[in-house]
C-alpha cells in the first residue's frame, strides 16, 4: 500500500518532524527575507528527486535559469532531472519579460529544450494557472511534491487576495488530499499580513523560519520550528541551522 506519510530527507526538518508529514498536507514556510525559505525548498526538491520522486516547482520570483544557478550554488546539480522532466519548473516569471518585449536568447543554456521547462503564459489568469497545476498533479499522483516560491509574490500579481485564497483551498482539496501530493509554499513576513492569518488557518502545517532574536545584533543565526502540523508529531522548540554548500541545511548543535 502507498505510504500515507512523506519524509523530507532534509536534516533540520527531519529533526523537528520525526514522523514526517501526512502526504495530504498544504504547508506554509513563513519568515522574513534571508531566513532560508528558498534554500529549504531547493533542498526539499533535490532530496525528493534523488529518491526517484517527481517535483513541480512553481517559480514566481525568478526564471528557470536563475533557479538552476541557485541549485548549483548549493552543490545540487538538477540539470538532468529538468531535462527528463522529473523536475518541472513552472515558469510564472518570464511573462513579465514578454510583456516588455524582452527576450533572453540562449538564457536557458543546458536547459534548452528540456521537458521540465513549462512556460505559463499569464499567471494572473488563475483558471489557466490551475489547469496547468492540476495536469501535473494528476501525472505525479502519490509520488512527488509541489513547491511554490513564493506565495507573497503570487499575491502581488493575483487579481485579488480572495481569489488566490480560493485557489489555495482548491489546491489543498484536489492536489494534496485527492492526488496525495504535499504542497509547500513560502511566504515573506511583513507583506499582506492580514492575508497571512487566513492562509495559515487554511493550511495543514505552518513552519516558521527566523533569525535568533537573542543574538540578532551580533550575528544572523537561522532557526526553524514547526508551529502546527495536523496529523503529525513535532518538536516544539526552535532548531538552529546553517546553509552549507554541498550539504544543504545542517543542524547546528549547541
Ligand atoms: N549557496 C549558498 N551558500 C551558502 N549560503 C547560502 C547559499 N544560498 C543561500 N545561502 C544562505 O541563505 C540565505 C538566503 O536564503 P534564501 O534565499 O533561501 O532566503 P529567503 O528566506 O528565501 O529570502 P526571501 O524572502 O528574500 O526570498 C543567504 O542570505 C545565505 O545566508
Ligand atoms: Mg526566497
């Protein structure tokens, strides 16, 4: 029988979520800029791909070529996965360039013609966006993960916050619950704060990232904790971690 649970294989996450999460979960990663939300999603993707799963990464903040460079900076080579389509970059950024008649010829480099590059004509059209997500989710049912970076950026282009909230509720019901694919999104603190609270309530899990406030004047020490995770046991305390190229997120023990 297909397992009910999903394990990330990312050191600090596995420590705070010793049983993993239920596959039928919509999870938010919240934190201010620089706390490591995007690197966390990149490592979640890389670990999943190494286990033979499929990954859909929905990019709102950067082009696929830029995302690839971020993976490389961590020592994670995902080029082959994108070429085969096991890692799909759903590009919700490049439409901005098209609207300004900017073409970055040759920008894809090794990803030119890769199966995993999926252009979204206009991510402000939420119905068309949803159709593309649903199609990928159906194909990967039960063996993959969907990562959205970032929902805050999506909010800046969505027609209005309530339509986006509706879309997230549909994602939770169809993608996470029906197709058993966890969905993890990032959310910056300090923008759309009213929306943040309704989104947290609509999610099954909330993970917080922060700089340790006790030493913040001296050093920016990254920390992570789980505030809520429906259906899973979790540690209640803040865990300190660092980003180590070649290794990913590493727990820093006191
Ligand atoms: N390749 C790398 N090598 C070492 N450290 C890195 C690397 N990539 C990221 N980091 C660390 O992670 C921090 C940024 O993380 P990240 O981009 O994930 O932040 P974020 O929370 O997504 O920010 P934002 O809200 O602005 O998107 C950097 O400031 C740096 O400390
Ligand atoms: Mg980020």
